[in-house]
């Protein structure tokens, strides 16, 4: 087998495992009646982590794909900060 065939087979296996995990989580959530509340403080903390990591990786490795991580961090940061009055204690 060549490297590309092994890579595709590995991606297929990882995809099947992720699909199984998602189905398991969805089935488990249907059993619970109470809605879950969003923890906006955690989103804010994730934003603080992801934004500088994405920007620094983009600048050091010169790969524009890391701007996606920075954008995701910025969105988390804004969403968490906008709902700071709903932060869980």
C-alpha cells in the first residue's frame, strides 16, 4: 500500500468512529428532557485561547488556514463577552 491509500483508509476509519460517537451523543441527548444552558464563560475562555494561537500560528507558519482558528476564537470571545451577565458561577 502506498502512503495515500493508508491515509485515505485512516481517514475513513476516523470518520466512521466520529459518526458512531455523534450518533451515541444524539441518542443520549434525546433521553434527557431538561435543556442545557450555554456556559458563556467557557466560550470566552476558549476565545482567549484560540484567537492568539491562531494568529501566532498564521504569522509563524505563513499558512492562512490558521486564520480559521483565529476567527473561531474571535467569535467565541465576542459571544462570551456579549453574554457576560449570564456567566455561570
